């Protein structure tokens, strides 16, 4: 199992990084990104702390590879481009933007700004437009199929529009606490529930694996 979207107590998650990783290890994870919520007020702190953690535990969890990242969240679209660049310079190995989910008041234009900035993943992009999905395909930006309650309401729409436009998909648990981190089998079930066939679901996990040096799906 490979997960590109998780949270610790460095933002609004409940677990320390070490406990998060251990619990995911028990679930059979082979690789994961820690992507705490960030905006201009805390981005440097979040990325620095996560990068320090990932460096300190390198190899300590056996074959489980952990990389630092962030999820830019509720950031005005006009700021996204610069913050994506800044996050990478600070050491984020993967950058997500909190997309236009159906269940939070994310500013219109966030999906587009994230894609134009070349973010790695637009998390739970809600009712993303075909135009934005087509641009994501052109820019190599992944659109997330979400495992999180509420955000997952638009998974079927995201999968359908991505298929129509040739955009790649990722999977993220968007986990915040104990019980939020699925096994590989359940992640595949979530992907199938979004309308993907078995081959398509497996392909999503291959997209996830591409961020890591040695992880298998």
C-alpha cells in the first residue's frame, strides 16, 4: 500500500509522526507521504519538521519509505504558485493543494491555480471541470481519489472526468487519526467504487509509487 496524503499533529492530525508511520507499517504500507496542512503562517515549520523526521527515521521502518510534503490548504488562489515553489525549496518532496471539495468553502479557482502551478496532486478536487482536468493531463498533475468521508463524495465525478480528459489519478487516505489508513485491498475497493475497473485501480497505485525510489504498489 502507498499513500500520498496523510496528516500528523503538526497540523490537524491526532498522531505524532512516529505513531502514524508505525500504524501504517502494521497496515502493510510500503511507502507514504506525510502532507500536513500548510499556509504562509506555518509552511516552513511544517516542512522543516517533517523533513527532519523523515531523515532521522530513514531505514528504521524496514522497507517502508516515508517522504515529507505538505498540503497547501485554503490558500487564496493568487498565492498558490509562489507557495508551491517555496514548498519545494524548503524540502517538500511532494506538494498537494487542498482542492475544491464539496464539503468545505474552498475558494473558486483553487483547482486551476494548483494545476497552473504544477502541483503534484490536487487533493479531492470536487466537481473539477473538464477544462481543468484537461490542463492537469497536459501538466502531469494528478487528481486525487479520496478515502476521506465527505471529500470522497465526488470521487465518481473525478474518475469519470479524468478518464475523459486523460488526466492521471492518485489515491490518498487523507488520514487524520487511528482507523483512517486503509489496507491496500480496501484502497482498491475505494478506487473501484469510484468507477474504475481493476486495471484502472491498479494503475492509480502505480502513479502513487512513482514518487518513491523503491516502493512497489
